[in-house]
């Protein structure tokens, strides 16, 4: 019986599993799903969306991939948080100015609430 001496092609397994190669259009990458979830949550609950978006962005950045949904989620949730804070400040100013017109019942004088001036 003769031995089979045909050469076998060498396979470079390290090059086949190279993490530096960019993924294809349908490949999953670290932080992809979390970035999409953060983007959806950015319209409903901003602080968890901001946290998830930053985590997804860091995971993708460490993998060397740009995660656009995570970046958009961070921007949208940050903008909504800022708008919410501005609305809260405006509401406090509106309520304080409404109480200022009640005379002796409330309002603010130059040194604070009027009921402390007695």
C-alpha cells in the first residue's frame, strides 16, 4: 500500500481570525445591539440611555469599530437632559413669580421669603 504524499495547503488560522479586519455589513460587533437599544431609550428615559450609549460606544471603540447608533444615543439623550433641566429652571422661575403676586401670603422679598421678614 502506497502512502499519499500530496501536499496539503497551509491555513493561517491567526490571519483568518484577525480582529483588525472590519466586519461585513451584516456582522455583529461589540456594542451594536446596546447602541440601538440606547438610541430607542433616549426618547423615553434619558439617563439610562446615556449610560448604555456610553458603554456601547466604549465597547465598539475598544474593538476598533465606529458605533453610530451609540454616538447618536449619547447626543440625543444629552440634549434631552439639557432641555429638561432648562424647562425645570423655567418652571421654577414661573412658579416663583406667580407666588410673588400673592401679597402677604407668599412671595420673595430682597432677603428671601416674605414671611421671614416679620
